[in-house]
């Protein structure tokens, strides 16, 4: 599957952005999806995940209550709605996919994902 992320940009602290990641090549619904981010000089870190059933989600503590992951299977798209953005949320955001045998499984480790998008830059000004 190929992943194409978009929606990044410059936003003021407290503002919102919605990232989108379009999947192509295979049946979208068989993949669990995740969002990760990487700031300069830091390791890639987990942000959010959604199961292939689309009924379970999981978030990093740092974004819980502010970010929401969702999908539109008809559009083969996973979204990351980011509200109340903080300067420390600034990073390149990546979407990822894994062919999940477990319908409700969630994946938070980068090494668990098989496919990655190219990343989209999010900049938050204070």
C-alpha cells in the first residue's frame, strides 16, 4: 500500500490542523493505521493509532484529549485532527499502516508498521 500525507502547515499555539493520509494499492480496511511524529534531533515518536475495525483508538499521553484519529474507509483516508496545538507539537508527522491479523489490535511501535507515508511538516508558533 502507498500512503500520501497532507495537511501540515504553520499554525499559532492554540490553533488546529487536520492531517490526512490517503492509502492506495490494497484494501484500506485490512490495515491498522498510525500517526507518528519526529522533531529535529529527536527520535520518531508514536502519536495515535486506530485498529483495522476502526472501533478502537489509542493515543500518546502527550496528545490525549487534544488529538483525534479517525478514518473514512470510502475515501481510503485516515485523519488526525489536532486541536489546542502547542509549540512542542511541531514536527514532521508521518502516517503508517500495518496489515493487522487482529481486528481490534492497536500498534504503537514504529517497528510494527510495514508502510510509511512521506511526512508532512507541522509548525506551531508561540
